[in-house]
C-alpha cells in the first residue's frame, strides 16, 4: 500500500507546488540552471543500450527541449554563465543544456532537435577518445556485461563475481550496478576487470551504430553556435591520477581541442563529476574559465566557478506514476526543493 501511495503523493505534491507557483522557472530568475544529458537514442538503439540512467529517447528529449525553450533563456554553458556572471537577469532564467561524453548520437539525434527549437547547447568531449573513436570504459563494461548476461549466464556469473555481482535476474540493474562498483577500483584494477569481462564476452561488444562524434561533426556544430568543451582526454576519474596524468587530462585536452576546433575552449567538465582541490587547481591553472561537476541543483549567485552544479535529466524520473512526462515533476526536479541525492 505504501509503495502505491508514495508515487501518488509525490505526483500530487508536485502538481500542487507547481500550481501555487513555488517550483515555476520564473521564481528562480537569479539562478543559473544547467541540465545534463549523455545519450539521445531512437527506440531500437535505446533498447540495446545497457546504461539506462544516462540515455533518453529522441521523443523524450524533444519534450525536454520544448519545455526548456518555453520557460528559460537557453544559451550555451559558456554563454549563459558569462551573461549570468555579468549580472544579466532575464525574466525567463538562464538554462544551459549540456552533453557529456561526445557520443555520435548527440550529433545525429540531439542537434536536429535543438536546432528545431532554435537553441544552442554545450558538448563536453573526451578528446583522445574522440580522436581514436574509442569506447569509454563504462560502455565497454556495460556492453560486455549485457552481452554475457544475455548469452551465457554461468560465464557472466564467473566473470562478474570479482566485483561481487548481485542477483543476475534484472540485467539492466546488474549492469548499472557493476559500473558503479567498478568506479571504486584503481585505474589499473578497473582496466584489468574491463579487459577480462570483454574477453569473456568475446571482444568489444559496442554495436555498429554506436561510436564517438568525429572532429568534422564537432567543427560543424561549433560553426553553428554550439559550444564544445573539454571532458578530459580519456575520461579517467581525475582524483585517482598522479600530477603528470592529471596535467595530461586537463591541460593537454584543452591544447588539443583548441587546435582541432581552431577556437578557444573555455570550459571543462569533470568525468563522473569527480574533483578534489588538486583537480580544481589543475583546471584553473590550465586556463579554463569555468568547470562543471555533477553536484545536483541550480547555481545561486556567487557559486564557485569551478564547481558549478547541474541537474541530470532522465525520462524515468520525470514521469508520473501513470508514465506520462510531467511539467510539474520536471519543475520540481529543477527547483531547489528537490532533495540532493
Ligand atoms: Zn562523462
């Protein structure tokens, strides 16, 4: 009974707060809002992609962008943050739409939707991974584990046992849980675990439709007013690196990205949101003007420019218990009333 009641109460409370205006966008004209997406996929690809928490459908994405375009002043992250820092306070507050990881689906499926609504966004790319069309480690692990779980459950149980794999019944939950656990390993342990899981699955299991954006795609997007920022070189968790490794990921990624794009790169986005004082200092020293983490919530005036927060967007958490995308749910999630995870 409680289980049934909770989502109902949540939906009703969200509607009420929205109706009386407490969560409406224009209540936060002094704030800088930043939202995060990773992947935007058509239905067949969405079903095949193993990490549901970082993927939305093209239809859901279109709904999100429509909402943002109606209720906010949408600009790139660098553009919105610069105007916000200069004291501009439009009636419809600033909101920046950001994408992490540089995946090809961003150019193919997200950009056309953004441009249909006449808005520009920011794309944070792992520079060396773009250069090599590499599969990022969380995707390598996700695809390999999902394939193993589909094809050979005994082999999956053996391969995943090292991380204490939970109940294998729910494939999606298992894969997501594995990636979270693998973040706790050292870089060397993680590489070895991903390699071993991939070998057990018969090699790189990324489907043919998937891959990184190309430099041509990124240059074309920048030429149309979108922002391209650095998301490091190889998407390592930066606090785990030594000073040389950190400098490579932070400073070298800016240098290479500027050379590839032929324009200035002002912004950085920490892989997995992981940044300690040493990482923040390295980003500042490398000449970036601002950096984004994954700390939840809108930014209040005076926020630390190198620790700006964002709101991660998902279809599942924006739906009512009846499965309908809800403006009041989204407004609640974007408001400071949403409890911080
Ligand atoms: Zn990332």
